[in-house]
C-alpha cells in the first residue's frame, strides 16, 4: 500500500435488509405505496439502531443512485439479517454517523459480533409480530390482554407510549453510570422534605 492511499477500514457487523416492496399509507392504510420516498422497493440498506422501532438506514437513493442516510420505520426493512460489511462507502457513513453522536447513536458501535446484531433483529421481529394487525393507537386494555395471554412476554423490552407499541433499547453502561452519579449529586443538595425520582 502506498502512503497516499487511505488506510482500509476494518469490516463491521451490521443489520442489513431490503426496503419493503409495498406498504400501506394514508388514513386507515387505504392507499398503497411502493418502497419509501427515498429508497426504491427491494433496495438493499445497511442499518444502525435509532430509537425504539426505527432504524437509521444507509443505501442508494431511488432516483440519483447516490449513497444516502435516512431514518426509516423498522417495519419497512424486511429480510433483516446480520452481515459483515466491507463496502468502504458504507463503513465511512457508519463512522460519520457514530461520530455525530445523534439520537442515541454515539461513539460506541452498537454491535460487536453477529450474535449482537441477531439479538437486535429478534427484538424487532418480536415487535413486528406483537403489533401485526393491531389498531393504531393501541388501547391499554388490549396491550394488557396481550401481556396476560403471553403474546407479549412479561418483562419483554416493549412499552406502550401514546398508543404505540415500541421497543425499548437496552441502556448503555455509560448512560447508567452518568445517571447514577447525577442522581447522587442532586440528592445531596435537595432540601429536606423533597424527594428525588
């Protein structure tokens, strides 16, 4: 390798998938759309976790063919699989996204190996099956019935927020440590008779 060539980036495990061919759209899902606004149906995308049931997807724009990044609902990425990524443009985009530190994606890469990616995929699959065919917004009573019947396992990493069933990503050790330290410092200065939660 000559000194003027950039150093090759090491491969990374990533969640890969394809954009759904067709999706329901509009009030009560009365319309059908192909792909998404930015990605063509069937387009291959490489994804990072974003928030709950959404992914940050990298792939080729449906019109220009250039690599782009976009936030997409996880349900629009099908045939999800763990893949070792070697593509230099994808690796560069992943590193840029990690350095940006936005929306729960920080400098710590979320997946170290195939098993960690497959664990995330399993959580997304469970969320898909738990919410398949459910009305939106989901009433609390129906959510409680799903838990009681075992459709949603007790203690599963799901939460009902404003009628939407969402996946709760595990907390990072660094976040937990910071929260504990902040809690201890604030508790030290809270006047007597007040409680900190």
